[in-house]
C-alpha cells in the first residue's frame, strides 16, 4: 500500500502545479437505452435520461452521473434470492436514481476527448428509506469537444460490489484469465450518449 501512495502523491502534486487554465467544469445530460424484460418487442427498449457533473484538472477527472431509472429496473436489481430457503423476495417497484461517482483520467486532444474512470455507485429509490449500499463501476468514453460543448459516447459497467470489480481487474494480470476479464468488461458495458457543456 505504501508503494502506491508515493506515485499517487506525485500525480497529485503535479496536478496542483498546473495552472487553473487547465481546470474545467462540466454540466451535461445523457441518454441510455435499457430493456424492459417484461415488455413485448414493441416496447422492449426505453431511453433513460441522466444528469452529469464533472470536473477536469489537467489529466485528472472526476464525475457524478445520476440516471433516472424506471420502476421495472429498480424492481429487477432489488429482488433478492435466499439460497438457504431457495426463495426470491420481490424488489421495490418504484422509480429511482442510480448515482455513479467516478474518478480517473481524461485526455483532450482537440477535438478528440477520451476518458477512463473507476468509481462507486449507489441506488436511491423514491420514497424508500432502505440503504442499498455501494457497488462499483467502470466507465470508458470517447467523443468530440467543440469549444464550450461536446458530444461523446460512454460505456458503463456496473458491479454489485467491489469484490466483483476486483476479481475482474485482477483477472487482467494473469494470462489464463485475461480473456475472461476483457469479456466481462466489454460485454457488460451499457452505452450512453452524452451532451456536455464546458465552463
């Protein structure tokens, strides 16, 4: 752990030394297609709106994205299974917000913008005081930046726990599990189209 702190401290000091001209605030919206498994083929796909706040400092990047998830999605992810009794407990059928808090790197080679982040996610359900805890997520994105605005496509992979994410990332280090890890990341990416304004 101590070996990791030194490089992180160096990166932070370099970022602090960069003039404020390299700092940038982002506000934006996103559209994410999701599928309703209970709907017929005509209504199987819906667009989920999202809200975005980001801050870039040199190559360091942090973001908060909140997706307004429909009730069928919330019900699906809050349904639990008890292995001891082999019974399912139905989830909450209410709308809610999936909040993604990410940190990582962002490179802007005008007009190209690319970023990669890792973070945590949290579920907030309407009129439901239950705490669903924190999961983990990976986000990869690329797009075009035109002065004060830009558009990009991102892929987000949401995991129920840090243990799930850690298992996938550790798999990248071994030749025997690398293909499995890459498939877990790429096949699990949910695409979003993002419209961003820079300040």
